[in-house]
């Protein structure tokens, strides 16, 4: 949540949920990939088989990408590898879920719609079930479905997934959300903190930040709409406060 100020000389201050303690001061690196606009398109009966094949190929490509990330993680031999590998294994299980694959293919055929829309419709039903769960930890596992859907959709649309592995300097990563695959590929020495629009104390981003001992604030709602690469942030992972482009008084 952003604090509104009538004084234009004041920096913008955001309040979220502090999930990993510590203070980070640094430049912003924005991971902007959450806003996929999925359009419903009607397809002809003769295109159904081709559309199913396109969907299944995107699923296979997604599986290959996750296996490649798993191999990268294993080659680094870090102490928290098991945590990341467990989450990525869960993503593979979703991609191999026969029910998910069959329901999407059946929807493509029955409604004669494009694969992107069919996948969205099927997974929206899954997400509704997770949203109804009372246990916060289990409810947060909906993020696994979000991560898998984003990966498949990007492969369907031919959109390259922005690689956080290319981060070359110390930064505070700002994103709508961060997947385990994102965090696993980061150079730990370059990451000073995390700030995300969504998430809670039991979200993957929170768990990973605490595991890596990196300050993090989640649940900021719309911070990605207010920051750009190169902006300066002060992030307090204990209080959940984020200050954008602070002036000199904050450093005295």
C-alpha cells in the first residue's frame, strides 16, 4: 500500500508485510512479467488437433526449462538446494498432471477455443479451490499454479522469460511475484532485497528470502507500477516499509 503525500518533496513510502528482517538500500531491478493478456479466440474444427499439439508442445518445453533449472541448481551445491528442488519438482508434477492436460485438450475441442484461453479457464477453476482453503500455508501454494501457468502461457505465446540470472550488479529485486525458479537462478551475491506486490508470510518469496537471509517485503499491492530500473529504495524487512528515491535526510 502506498502512502499518499501532498508534499511533492517527500519520497513515496509503501507499506507491506515484512517477511525477512534486515535493511537494504540499493538500486531497483524490476522483474516485470505478470501482466499476460490472454485473449479468447474461436478456432475452426479442422484446427483443433493442431491447437492441442501446440498446447502439449508448450507443456513439454516448460518441463525442459524446469529440468534445466534443476540441473543448474544441483551444479551449484548450495545448502538450500533441496528446498528449491522440492518446489520445482512440484511444478513438474503439475505439468505432468493427466487431468490438467486432458481437461485443457477437451476444452479446446469442446468449445473450439485457443489453447491459451482453454488453459486459463481450467487453471482458474483450480485457483478458486485454493483460494477457498482456510489454511494460509496451503492457500499460498496457489502460487505454484500461477508460476506453472505463466511458464506455459509464455511458451504458447513465444514470449521469452526474462532471466534474472543476468543481474550483473547489487540490486533490490522488485516484482509482482517471484517464482522459485527466479530465486534459484539469482546470483546470491548480487541480491540485496526483495519487494513484491503479492505474497504473505508463508509465500514462496517469504520462505526463500528467510532461507537466503535477504531482507524482503511482500504484499505491497502495486509497487511495480511506481518504480523503474535504477530507482533507489530503502527496504526494511522488519517493519514492512519501503521508501522510494529517499532524499538525503534518510541517510543522516
